[in-house]
C-alpha cells in the first residue's frame, strides 16, 4: 500500500470513530491549553499530553496537519532516493503516531516502533493504528521512553522526529538529534514553519552533518544555510483537508488549511535521482505572471537567487507553471 490519499482517509476515519464521543466543551478547553503550551517559549521536561482529554484533543486538532507535513518531507526523501525502501522505522516522540501513518503511506510494510513519554498518547495511538486497517500500523510497537534521556534507540533504517524539539530543553534536543543520527540510515526532522522552528531545524541539520550524514532535502547542498539569520526563514506548506470533526475542534468553517513547516532530511547513503539530479529547491510559492514564472530558489552553487522562466524556454516554462513551493528544480525530466 503506497498511496497517500487512502492513508489520509483512513486516518480521518479512525479519528472520527475514536473521538466521536469527545464533548465539544472539553475538547475546546483542552485545545486552548495545548495551544498555550505549544506557543510558549519555555521548553518542558514533562509531557505536554497529560491525559486522555489532552491526547484526544491533540489528535483531532494537530494530527492531520502533522501527518501532511511529514508526508511532504517523506515525498522529498523518496524523490532523492527513489530506490531506497526502509525495512525498519523508529518514530522518536511519536505521540499518537502521525509520522508513522505518513511512513505507512509512503512505503510497503516498514516495521515501526513509536517512542514517547506520554502513556495516554501511546494508548490512543495504538487504538488509532488498530482501527486503521493498515497492516504495518496495526503491527507497530508502542514504547514508553523519556525523550532525550532514555537509552539511544535501536538501529533503524529510518528515524523520524516530528514536532518534538520545541518541547525539549537544549540539552535534550541535542541528545535526541545525536541519537537519531547514530541509529539511522535516514533521519527526518520536522518542526513548525516559524522562525524559531527553522532555528531548531538548522541546529539539528548542523549536528546531523557533523555526525557524518548528508542533506538530502530540502537543501541541495551540505554548506551553511545562505539565509542571513534573523532576516528570513526557510519553510514550506502542506495542504490539509479538514473533516467535520477537525473543523469542530478548530472552530473553523473552511474545508482545508495550510500547514507551514520547516524540515531537514539527512542520509548516510548517496541520494539523487538516476538522471538529471535537481540543483535547487523552490523556497517560496511560485509567482505566475503573463508569459513568465518567477521562482525563488536555494541553489547548490549560487545560494539564494530568483529564476525567471518565460515562454521562450518551452518545455521548461510549462514545467515551471506546474511547479509548487518546495519542489526540486529543475524537474528531472528537464535536466
């Protein structure tokens, strides 16, 4: 099973089935408390998800968006390494398992272990996985672990760390990234697409490179980020479909929202499509104007630059019109 859309639909169905009885007032109060915790500036050394109400509210409020953000990052990894298939996956700080759902939608059957320090989160994650109908999720292992303090995880092909680093002290953040680097062949780290989320990703990126890994995405190089610190930040966007439950918990009416995220994918093996490896990444939403497309790029050799693709570029212009924020450039088929 490799199609992400059925996995997304299965996640929405599992959430609706397990959270149908959650009282709206209780959910709203828990969501308000979680928002305050996640927007705070002080890392915690205790789980933010404390009980069943917190976990249920989090799952309804954040799990669909986290799933879509991680799914986008895994798509970048698959683009960089199309022939690589992980057999094992560890989700550090995985909570209710959003990243594990994304992994299950990206590859057939990786054996997943979810590590988290919140027993209520693990319990609900286990329930959601059991209701998924997806064999890899139903067979996943859910283990309680103090993130950043427990012994390093067992070796795994893929390690994901999504929306976790903000909750940790600086020392624990470093420990988690170092543990992921030592355990995995590929590491995916995802944080909110905010200036401080980007800073945490850049810190993690530096540690992964120092540990001997190479950046596979989004950066087309292992050099220092060309963005001048404090002036801008690198982030991307994923479209999230809202179910009726999602709209109710979030107090919104639109059928969708856009999740902003920052991320890094690093590997211990060589990555690049077999033909015409991309040399840049589109770092902002392309501007489509009459007869031209403006692309903001982070490049392998020239740092940040703007590319103007016009009709006279023929097939490349048509490709530019279909290019999205976060895509590699140029497309492999264009060389």
